């Protein structure tokens, strides 16, 4: 069900532009090596635009020279998870645009995006027109992570939970009133009285240009020897180690 909003987004953007959609069967989608390469499925169908999670593209392009992205691909639209900088460095070319999108289903898909270039910080930029975002304070209450409806100052280094607002917000979750109340909250600013925000559950930081840097999920925070540590943030410096293509951090149960 989580894929339906993305599918609708693809349909609505492809059809008006005169593009056609290449729909693969189950076997094709599961056979990652067969997708790429000069004679792969994407090349056979002359695919020009790809929407995918970074993990799929990372696996596909890590299989060796037999499985690169076919030259027909001119736009790679990544989203759904953090994008490793090493992936951008490996794939970018003058003939390929790479976009990093932030697209919660609850905000009717894409709310922010950033075009990526090699050897630059990966961000999700700023909200698109009609959207706006606030950073909410995140603190601990015992073993639980709680949010505070207090907007943080939009300045370099500010960290918090992004909450997204705008006319594209969903109404809530079907037959789940408690979750709807938890995630769709009243706007804390008096100037936007009556509006709502969607709490994403993510942790982000603002860089020097006030672009949004995705750090991970708030619930990815763990305690190690009594100190709080976010696994997503811990991954970021390690991803720049030469030869590192993909990284997974986890905290085994005690």
C-alpha cells in the first residue's frame, strides 16, 4: 500500500508529458542484474527516467561493469531513504541528472528535492512551492522520544523533527484516529491558526545554506553506555571512507 502514492505520482507526471510507462512483471523486478547493462531490460525498453530507492540502484551498480545504468537513462529520481554520497560520486555524469527527493505518502508524495552533484553534501534542499516545513524540538522522556510543538530557529546546525504543512497534506489514516491525532497536529504558529502539520518522525539538520540534511529516523536513536546516539548520524562520516558503498549500523540487544 505504501507504493500506491508513488505509482499515482508516476502516472500523473508521465501521461501528460507524452511519455509511456514500462511495467515489469514480478520476475523482471526481482532479477536486479537483468535490469541494467547495455542489453538489460531498461536498455531494451529505452528507459529514460527511473524512480527508485537508493538501495536498488546501489546494488545494481555494484555488480560490476556488466551492470551499469544504461545510457538511455537521463534522469534518476531517488527517494524513500537516505542517499549515500558514494552512490552519487559513482553514477553522476553530464548526461545523467540525479535528484534526491523527500516524499512522505502523507504529504501527497514529493515535498522537497535537491539535484545532486559529486563530492557535495547530499541534502533534500528546501520545501517545494505550496509546502512549508518547521523543525520541532525532540527530547527524551524516560525511554520514549517526545516532540514539542515549539518551532526551532531556522539557523545553521539546528536539529529537530521536520513537520510539513500545506494544501497537499492528507486528511489522516483510515480508521486509525489515534495515529491520525498523533501525526497530524495543529499548526503551532498563531499566524497559521486552523492549519495542520504532518510530523514525519525523521531527524534532520540545517546546513549553512539552511538546506535540510536527512540524518535518520528519530526512533533509530539508541543508548550506548548510557549515552544517546542516532545510528543515522553515526553513519554519515563513515560513508565517506574510500571503498565504502553501503553501510548498516545496528545495536544488538543486550
